[in-house]
C-alpha cells in the first residue's frame, strides 16, 4: 500500500515537472516564434509631401514588418526614439541623395540592425543611399546589449532563492516566532541590499560591463531582489509549496522572455509587448537601460511598477497571518513522554 502511495506521489511530481518544462519552452521559444508587432519608423522632412511619399514606400515592404509615419520635427522624433516609442527616425531631405537613419541599439540591437538593412534596400531602390547613426550605442563591454537583461534575471532568481530557503529552513519551521511576517520582511530587506550592491559591483567594477553609477544601479538591484523575494514569500503564504513553484513561473518562466533581452520590447509578440513593462522582469530591464544609457530618463515608470509589486506582495505576506504555509510546517510535537520500558525479569 505504501509503495503504491509513493508511486502515485512520484507520478504527480513528474507531471508537475513536465508541466513546468512545457511552460518554459512555450514562453522562451514561443515568445520569439510568434508574430511580433511591426517596428515603427518616423520620417521627418522639410517637405511633408516628400515625407509622406517615403513613409508609403517603407510601408509597402513585403510582409509589412515596418510601419512608418510622419513626424513634425526631428527633436521630437529623437525623444520618441529614446523612449522606445519608435525604433528608428529617418531624416529625409529631397534636395540630397543621402538620408540619415537614427537608431538606438541600447533599446534592442536586433531591431536596430534589421531596420538599417530594410531602409538601405528601400533607399537603394530609389537611387538613394542612407547613413546610419546610432544615437545610443551599446557600451563596448555590453555586447548585444544583454548585460542588463541577465543582471535582472540573476537578481530576481537570487531573491527567489533567498525566500525559498527562508520558508523551508528547518530552524525557522521549528521556531514559530521566526515565521512572523516582520522577521521575513526585514531579513529579505537586508539580503536585497547586499545582493543589489554585490551585483552592481560585479557588473560595473569587476567585469566593467557597464560604465554607470554603481550606487544608483545597486539601489535598483536591491529593489529588484526585494520584489522577487517578497513576491515569493507572498505566494508561499497563500499556496505553500505550490507557491514556490508558481513564483518560478511568474518571475522566470513568464518574466524572463517578457524582459526583452537583446531583442528589445518592440520585437516581442503583441501579447507580450502589451504587458511587458508591467512585470517585474520587464520593469527591471527597462530601469537598468534607463540608468545605464539614458541618464535616468524614463525611470519613474519601471521603478513605480516594481514598487507596486513589492507593496502588493508585502501586504499579502502580512495579511496572510503569522502561520507558516503548509509546505513549511514542521511535524507536530509529541505530547507526553513515551512509556518507559520495564526492565528486569518477572518474579
């Protein structure tokens, strides 16, 4: 009977593991296999008529991978490019034979490269040439612009691991006073500060991948780690051991592809791009790019998003009560002493 029960448990664990694997494959592979939104290009020109004509030629590219519209002025178009509202700006002057294409590889090197190739072909078909200018190039030691993505994923995973070890620690399980929400939250805060600082130092100091303010990046890292830890604690409070697995799916399986990586947000399918900046992973990558490449411009939205998730998770941890979830409860204590064995022979 016990062997059958053990076999059923192993079978259910295998089914859960296969389900988690399926989610990872569908998100990490499917996120970049599905059709993405079209890349946006703004055409600016002294003559709006010529600008409209050039925009129509770009929109006529087979398959419609690019959507071009007309901008009122170059300064406004460049600001939209820095904010990733558009992925390129084409400065078209009908009096010349060469156009200027502005891109931002810091927002996604794959998108910038693809746009340069496409616009070059369009210009060549009209007997024109194009000169590309990257207004925010990736730093020399940040190949592909993926350092920020991997850094945020590492921060989120470290927050998850700390929280998972916290709720499954035998010492904490055996001492109920250490399961109090305040103890968990303070411990997470101290760990987050250390993890944010160490991650920032490794990237900016030891590896020299980023040339940016180490302290500011460390502060962001602490927020990212704390958000990951508190969300994991909240899910563990609500669902016990299942909550720990659910946290992996939310923070890594779903949040990882949504962060964009080298592809940038624009190349994600519509279902991803619609929610990307509202998830911890996407908000974290957006914030790292803002600090590293844009002098903090646009930092309010991603930091606010992380803070919202953090507050929500902390409220769940506190309101769920001081009792540990089912996965972290220890064995019930035995009441009374076991009867002593009789010694000696019967008379």
